[in-house]
């Protein structure tokens, strides 16, 4: 690959020269977090900057995804940057903190700002590209809806995408450290169980069917799935994080609701547990004279990295800075909707450390006090750009 080496160092320097501008972009985005797949303010900001850079783009209005295009003809590589926030009240105390009740507590503002700087770098080097780079500023990663919506909208077509690449910042990981795994992020199955009983006065429970009691027995049954039916060698976790029923102390309600999430790696383990969730829910409800239905809230496969592409990407990373450390055993129970791209085309997903210098201030993703080290922004931008240029050159 001709791009490896001098070009990598050059791209890093060019990215560092843009640091002040990219930090400003990131902080602007940090102030206006939006959630889900409707991000009007964020889309307006990103499209304004793309227009200034001179990158043509299309907006998928139904899912607030912005797709930019650089280069022409040849193979096509997709670079993903998500840009949605979380319904978290910010407590970081940074001067550019959000005040709208939501927060970029997972660093997606960093991702969007990075991809804008990648657009600027690629535009400068457009004549050197041996194909086409498709940039997607994606909504709804936190709700697992954005990537699926973009794929259904045709983001992998016109031109046809031949490979995909994405990075994610991690605040509790040293800067200049990266990680990946062939199966790096778990599949997720999110579910909602609605238990219907028979409401009555709390003084005469025999006249009703208590859906709260039924829900409690279902909850206990689900919790025992992992500890008693799944081997310790088969990574799986099941959490019911929402259980709601009733509104007052002396009334047995008509309904109770449980919401949970299952994370797995092996398809056969996933299928077995999903089957048992349904069996336990239906059987327990029937035993206690209630009924229950299950709604699927999310159904996302594992993020699978292509082994050949992983090898190529690692070479590109070291071309940017040979001192960057790459840990090849990333395997997290968290999930990522980048999986909807990786199941369609060869893909690579990298985590990059963005821990601030004071380690006592490190916090996990989604924490209201989380801080991200903005010094990693030029490294991320240079890596994205180098990967795209190298991959296109190698596969032209």
C-alpha cells in the first residue's frame, strides 16, 4: 500500500493543524444533544459544515442520517460516525455542557466532529483517492434504530459499498491505545413483557389476578436462566431494568410491564435463551391465571470484524503513528448497531482510548460526569482518512 508510511505522518500533522477548529465543532455539538432518529439541530449543523467544506451530501429525512460523498467511481468504503445523544442530565461541569436535559455521554459528539474533519482531510486529498468514500453521520445508535434505518434506506447502494469502517471513543481507556476483536460487540435482544391480570381493591385480592406478583415470578425465572441453564463458558447476560405496575398502594392493577435486554455472542445460545424467555413468560402467566405478551424492542446481531480488513487497518493505524498501541482482544458485552453494516459487507470496528490525563476523573460510558480527551480527535481523523485511502488503493 503506497499510502502507508510518510502519508500517515502527513495526515496526522494535517489533522493536528485543524485541532482548534475540530474542538470547536465538537463543543458546538456537545451543547445540542438530541436523541433517537430525529436530530434536526444536529443535522442542520453537520450539513452546514459539509457545505462549507465542499462535500456533496444527501439527508435521509425519515431517520436524520447525513450521507456525504468524496471521490468518484471504483470501489467504495463507508465511514460511519454516529451523532445521537442520551437522555442523561449532564453533570460534567465543563463550560460547554448541555443544558437541555440530554447529554453526549457516549462521545458521539466526538465521532461527528471527527468525521467532519475526515471530510475536510479527504477533500484536500480527493485527487489521490482510488475510489469513493461514503461518509454517514448516523442517528439512533443508542436506540439501535439508526443503522438499520440507513441500510433500509439504501446507504449501502448507489454506489455499492464494498467495506465499512467505524471507530468509537472510550473514556476509561488510555489515549493512544486502540482495541478490536473479530467478534467485538455482543448481539442484543431487547424485550418488553406486558402482563395482564384482573384489577381489584387491595383489600380483596382474591377477586382479582395480581400482575405484579406474576411479573415478579417471571423476573425470578428469567434471572435463573443465566445461572442455571447457560454454561459459564458461553458469555451471556440478561437484565430486566424496568419493572412497573400500579399507581397506588391499595389497588391491584390490571397490567404490569417488564423491560429487559439479553446480550450474547453465540447464535445458538441466543436462540435458546430467547425461546426460554417466551416459555417462562407464557407458562408462569398461565399458572397464575394471567396472560402475557412479549414485544421485541431491539434485535441486533454481533459486530463481526473481517480478519483480512483488520490486518489492513492495523497497518494503516501504525502508518499514522507507529507508537499507537493496538489490543487485538476487544470483546465487550455492550452492543453496537454498526452490526447492521458488518453483517452485509466486510467491516472493521476500532475502539480508541480517550481518557483524560487525570485518571481519577475517568468514568464509564453513559455516566453524567463523563469526560473525553479532545487530544485524540486528530488521531481519530487521521486514522479514518488513512484507512480509507489505503483500503481503496489496495482494492482498486
